[in-house]
């Protein structure tokens, strides 16, 4: 989704802006541009496609200047084109970059057109540039003009603004869309996330909704929504696990799959002692909250939603209280019933997903407490929730989420334990569960050794157009996640079903062109799943089974089996995920798709 970078420095900023954009590429985009104040004039370059195209244009036409803004655009209003790419300008002296959606841009655009403004793009952003220009023409200062402009806007935005008449100032504002300020020495920056700025600083300031900030080389001044000057804390980025480098791996996704053993360690670190959970990990006041929880409402999007679905099986089984799970885009817009004692649990890798944040804001006042399980400290979701548990997975760059999902599952198991203690979960069972979780690094290491066999299996899929994933119980959401991975990066149409539903519809699709992937654990559901698999074989469907133990299912003609190592059953959803990630990865590589930045998708969906 759109990415913003901006810089004000004593040195030339074009290189900083380009590197920042490269680091934001993972968010997904279709065009890129930058505007730099160069000898009193704003020079702008925009290109469709990759940041590399913009970099090449910059080589031919170098932009020198100490103040600039840059942007990667993910089309919402108007097709991907150079005209629609940011920055947008009003006249020659004012340039704006924007992430988010201005919901009332149409009436604003009509009004501005009546006042003589000519639009050169189809974007909602261009109204911001012209509105600001109009305010400046009334005699307002840049910061007052921006404040006045913001008062007209409905929707979500993060903005970067430069004006040729204010060569010493970079302005920024945010409401509902992510934006960080990077605090340098004699230079300051803005960006959509911290990763973009790590080459130039590791000190960051997070703006609150409604804030406007004025950055100068030696000073950052922040105004809150009511115009008062406020202090916002500066925090230092923790260079933890992982970084924005592919290292020896061909793709970020593969690197992130291979990081999972270490990630399992990181998410457990400091969260247990003497075989028991340390509840302080959820924040102060967590224990008092957990004491009062009568049910859990989970809200999330995409892969995070699938993690929530797994947790429903765990919470209802091990805690014995109701757990509802819903995608945020549905939840936020319906009159939900939230009985007394509801814990709202939001799950998000980025902590900036617009629908998840909106769902949190919508019901925050009506629930017992809010808990965010998140991978980005300092993200909006974490800051706006009562309690939080970090997944500590390190930056995830591949658009298709991998390590974030498995680390969310571990965090969810810790949450299940915290709640279970207050209900039927005994201390012995808790110790068993923690001991099982501690086996994960070793277990996932063993699972990675299946990579060669999975790569071979992937050759059966390269020519296929459809695939069906089957699972039962807590492996049904794992099957859903497997199907999502395959469709996201290989563009093969994939659906997941609870295996028991097979004969209620999807069986009609099964023939030799429809590979069926099944995740088959050792639990009580195995015999039932085997019966479902017979139904597939009887229709000529080719089966690809990830099986939980040697005896369970044997390979035969048309039945390919990969056996997983022995492990405690409670780990099944985490363990079975990894081979499915590898399968999608290898199929995508065979198909030659853009694995890390699949078409049309964004890593961080900060607009509705
Ligand atoms: C996008 C990403 C997915 C992710 C989803 C939710 O669709 O491509 O990988 O699962 O957003 O993101 P979140 O950051 O809230 O987990």
C-alpha cells in the first residue's frame, strides 16, 4: 500500500528518498515519484512500475536539493499512471504525498473546480494540494493552512508537504494512516514505517491522530489536533531479529520461512519461567483483566484472521469459554453483540491495518478490555489497545505472511494459557503446554528438512489452475492459510474446506485436474479425514497429504504423502503450516511469479 518518505537535511536528499522507497517496496505499489526543492524550484519525477524505473530517471536527470518528499502509490482512485502518481502539485511551488483515502474528495474537487483549480489526476490526493494552495492564498502560514485544509478532509491520511516558499520546512500530518518521524542529527525524516529510515536513523517519534509536525534540520515541532504544541516521545528502534536484507536467500519469503525456528525462540523468550507463563508479558494490569474475561472476540484480516480461527479451537477447548472470530471489515460495520466480560483480541502483523484499527476504535468503549497481538511495537494498534503481546518476529518483508502467522499462533497459545488458568487448565497441563511450545524451534528446524521433498511435490502444481485444501478441526484454518498462500503468490485459484463439507459441494469439482491437498494429523479426526480422502480418490482426484505420523496414511498411486516428524498434537497448527508455506513458495518459483511482491497485493493495507 502507498508508502511515504520525506527528508530535510544539510545534504542532498534524493538518495535517501530512493533508498527509503526501496525499503517500502514490500508494501505493494504500482508507481513511484519524488519531488525535491532544487535551487528554489520544485522538481518532480514520476514513473509507473518499480522504484528502479524512478532511480534510472533520477540518474538521467539528477535532483539535487536538501528538502524532498517521495512516494510509492498503490492505486485506489484512478489507474496506475504517471499522472496519478504522487507527488501531486498545486501550481509549481507546492507538492504533496499522501497515504490513505480522502472519502469526501468528490464534493471538494467540484468546489475547487468551480473556484478555477484544474485537476491533472484522478486521485483524491490532488484536492489536498489545491485546498492548501487556496488557504495559503488567503494569507495563512503553511502550518495554519495545512491545519485548515485538514479540517475539510474526511477519511484517513498521512501527508508529506513541501513548499518552495518554505525551503527550511518539511510538513507532515496524520490521521488514521501510519507515519513515523525519523530523528537524525542535523537532519530529520518522515516515512510510512521505521524500516524505510533505518539507514539514516534509529530514533523515531510517533505522531498521534490529528497531529501536524513541522520538521526543520535541527528542530521538530509537533502540534496536536487542537493546535497546541506538544511533546511526542522519541524511541530507539530495537535492531532485533531479522533485517531488511535477503542475505543468502533468493526471496524474502524463503528467508522468512527459514527464520521460523529462531522466531519461535524470540516469541517465547522472557514469557515463561519454571515451565509457567509470565503474565506480565501482556502488560501491567493484564492479570486483573484476565480474571474478568468471560468470552473472547477476535478481530483480524487476512492471514491474521486465520491465526484467530485457530485460537478459537484452542480457547474453546482449553479454556472452555466462548470465542468468536470475525474479519475486521465485516465486524466494524455491523451492530455486534458484545456480552459483558468480552475481551477484544485484535491480531495484526503490522498493527496498521485500517479495518482492524477501525474495528478496535468502534467497540473499544463497549468491551472489558482490548488486547493486541502484533509484530510492530509502537504501531497504532498497540498504542491504542489496553494490553499487548509482541510477536517479536522481526520485520516481515514478503507480502505473503509466514513467520508473522506462526509467531501469532504461539502468542495465541500463551493467551489461551493465561485465560485457561482461570478456568479448567491445571498447572500440570500448563507446564505440558509450555514444554511443547519450547520444542518448536527444534521441530521447525526438522520440518525445514522436508524442503527438498516439498520442492519435488510442487512440480505437480505448476500446470494446474485450481487446488483444493482440506483440513478438520484446528487444521481447517491451517488449510485456509495454505490456500491463501498458494493463491497469493502463484495465482492458482485455491479454496479450503473443512473436509466434512466435501460432499456438500466441492466434490463436484474433483477430477484429475484438481489437486487436493490434505493436512492430516494424528488426532481423533484422522479416520474421518481418511474417509473424506477416499471420496476424492474415487473421483480420480490426485491427493497430496501432509501426514502426522508414519502409520496414518501410506503413499499409493495418485496419493503423494509427506510425513511430518513426531510432535505434541497441540503444535499441529504451527507445524503443519510450514510445509504448506514451502509448497506455495516452490510452486510460485516454478511459475515465475513475483514471489515477494505479488501482483495487486499490499503488505500493509492501510486503507479500507
Ligand atoms: C494484507 C497482507 C496479508 C496480511 C493482511 C493483514 O492483506 O498482504 O499478508 O495478513 O494484510 O495484515 P496485518 O498486518 O493486519 O496482519
